[in-house]
């Protein structure tokens, strides 16, 4: 117990790095949700594109870092955005820049890990990808299937139903069931909640059960503070009433935040390091071993060839002299 407390104190003092990627077509509220989750404004200077500019825009990667401290715990949060994804007329392999970026972070970490100074390695690996699914369609689109399958072995993919306030509770329930069926049908590997240990308290077990049953999370984001039931809350004001972002009966925002920040952040980081990155690292070592073997083999053949040339040359000289 004392050892675990010491490790915990050391981790808290050092702080945590967490990289969160958000992906999905424009207009689904990605930036708004991130701002709502972490109570910050990461895109205040962003230029909004018109429809024509969005169609012609290619997928690019933008990165924003913010330091957050809560109850003495420091978190260095990096948000990786993917503007332009899914907005073009032809979205063939639009996921390629995203997978390239994830691969580049693995490559950089592998270089740093293989270097001499390994004490202060900056971990920029992507620990989780929130993928926003439009609420207006009827399940997964081809681009959704392609994207999640392209990323499933590289990062923890967490699918979300965006703009859940566009749907009724019964529509949300029906869409969730359909998405779960299609995710199984297409063999898409999304982030799986681990089973609780037997010694976990009942409250945590119940919370974990509710998180599992709520996937994919139906979310709402808002940068606006409104008044509801005599309290000021983040929400959206409509002619028919108010949708509260942090009201569990309105959406799964609180469950998503709980998962990301409180209960499963370490698990997301562990799976990234022990599974996704380890697979990449094993491939790198295998490739390096193969290259060394080929080089040694080529060196051996070069040595044999040199001996043969030397031997033939010596024989020819003796023949000419005789």
C-alpha cells in the first residue's frame, strides 16, 4: 500500500500527458464538445470556412495544447483536430493523413526511447480518438467504416453520436442499437471497457456497467451558459425548452467526461503503450533485424565474391607466368 501511494504521489507531482484526437466531418460540434469537456476555448482564433472552401479543403492536422490543474493534479492535454475530414466530394482514403500522423508520433517516440536520454521523453502518442457520427443518417456510412477500420489497430477509437439534441430519446436508443450491430457486422474494433476486478467497490462496478451500456455515447456540447431551474448551466436554448449538456437524462456528456478524465484515462494510455505502440515497436525491430541480416548476408556474399576473384586472378597469373 505504501509503495502504491508513493508511486501515486510521484505521478501526481509529475503530472499526466494525454493526447486526444477528434475526427468527423465539419459541423458536428467537435470543437464545442472539447471546449465543454475541458472548460477551455481551444479554437478562439479559428477562421470559419464557407461551404466552397470546405469542399476543396484537404485533410490537415492541427494540434492545440493546454495545461489543466484540478485538485492538485496537473494534466497536459493535447487536442489533435482533423479539419477537412469527410468534407470533400471524393473522400477516398481521406483517413490517410490521420494514420500518417499517428504513425509519426509512434516513430518519434521509438527514436526517443532508443536514444541516450530517456528520462524526459515527451509522449505525443495519440491515446484516444473520438469519432463523431452524424445523427441524421441511418447508421454507419462507408467513410465511417473505412476510417474506424483504418485506425482500429493504431489508436483507441471511441465512436460518438454527435448533436444528440437533434434526436428524440427513442431515436437515440434505436440509433445506438443499430450502430452497435453494424460495428459488430463490419468487424470494427472500438475501445472496449475492461471487466472490473472482483475487489472493486460496487459503486465503481455500477458506473462501469452504465458506461458500457451507453456506448456509443450520444453527446451535446455548448459554449453558452443558460439559466435552468434557477441555476446557470451549459446548454442550448430552444423555443420548446432547454437542453442541458451536463444533465444525464438529456445526453451522455457526463459519462463521456467521466470515462476520459476520471475512470479510464490510465487504461487508454496503458493500451496505447502496451498494445498499439508495442505492435509498432515489434514491427520496427523485426524490420531492423531483417535489414541487418540482409546486410550481413550481402557482406558475406561480397567476401566470397572477393575471394573467388582473388583466386581466379591468382590462377590466371600463374598460368601466364608458366
